[in-house]
């Protein structure tokens, strides 16, 4: 079959014509597949995490089973997560509310404003739109062009705090090797906290803001070889940001739950001490 001139792609130099009107389709969508499964799973997981997070943040106890500290309560701000007062803590014993209230605003702000999570909850909770080729549930959706959604742009600033928290969780993972008496050891909890630190770093470093920070704003990447190499590697992580977002979210729950089980005496932490 020969290709006629009208079948060919328009030349890139051709002036764009007026936008074509949408096809006159009466059905809400022509999609036949189960496009609604994705939004339902997202709602289920996010609601589940929210319920768990509220319980974990407000229980204000059993968040430290030496040498393990729950990520919901890191950094250690009170004297409930130190052994014999050896570790400095900011709030001491006078703060009686849950310290997680003070801590979680930063990791939570980072997650809520994350580009990936935004897409996920706009689609699943607000149906704006719920899926590709499925129309918005509401007519008045204006995107992130005005208050309050324009505030999502503070994500890049939350990224700076997120790197601090990733470093703190790494520090907690290192402390998880130091058992009572200052002896080196490895327990199930050590592995749990290590995986948590790795998952948080993968999520943080694959952030779109991080990628832009390293490789954005340059006219020629070739003139900044170090930044180019960093950007290339971060781009690989960035392609998997969705996976890291879910994995790190679920593993935070696993980590906190494990430490709660051990601290509350419901579970024995198997470990080896040198
Ligand atoms: S885009 Fe998801 S954490 Fe930055």
C-alpha cells in the first residue's frame, strides 16, 4: 500500500491548526476494561494507612524496644525512647502528648504533596479524572492553579526536610545494631529498620524535585558532567518512584507494628549478640 501525502505526519515546522473539537460521544467513557480497580485499590490502601497512622501517632507508647525506635517517633524527642538518659532528647519528660504529632508533619507533608501521590488521590478520591479517557466527576475542577491546591508547590521544600528524616532513620538503623550494654548485635528488628531506611532513601532520592534539583535549570547538561551523572542515575530511580512510594509507605507500617509488638511484649525479637 502506498502512503499518500495526506497520510503522512505533518512536518514539525507546520503551523498548528485550530484545536479539533471532541468527538460527539454520548457515553461517559468508551473504556471496556476494569479501569475502576486502580482507584479502589488506592483508596483502600490510603484509608488503611491513614487509620493505622492515626492509631500509631496517638498511642503515645510502646514505640521503643531497645535498640529499636519506631519511625513514627523518630527522632527521639522524649525520655521514653532513651536508655538511662544516655541519649540526648529535646523534650524530656514534661511533654505528655504524643511526640509523633510534632514529627509527622514533615514526612506527611512530603507524602501529601508528592507528585505521584497527588495523581493517585486526585484520581481515586476526587475522580479528577479517575482514569485515562474517563471524564472528570466534577465540572469545576481547576487543577492546581489557585488556593488551596496551588500550595502543593511547596513540595520541593518538604524535600529538604525529607532528606533530614531519611538521615535520621538511617541513624536509627545503625543504632539497631547496638544492644543493651553497648554490645553489637543483629536482630529481626535490625533488618526491619535497615529495610525501612533503604526504602525511605529510594523514595526520597527518586523524588521529582530531587531530580530537578540535580539536573534542572541547566542550559547544557554536558557542561556540568558531575550533575549530569547524578541526574542520569536519579532518573533511573525516578522511573520507579511509584513503586518506592508504595513500598516505603507499607514498610513504615510494618516497622512500627513490629516495634509495637516487641515493646508491648506480644512478640519476642530474635537476635544474636556478640
Ligand atoms: S515527587 Fe514524590 S516525593 Fe517528590
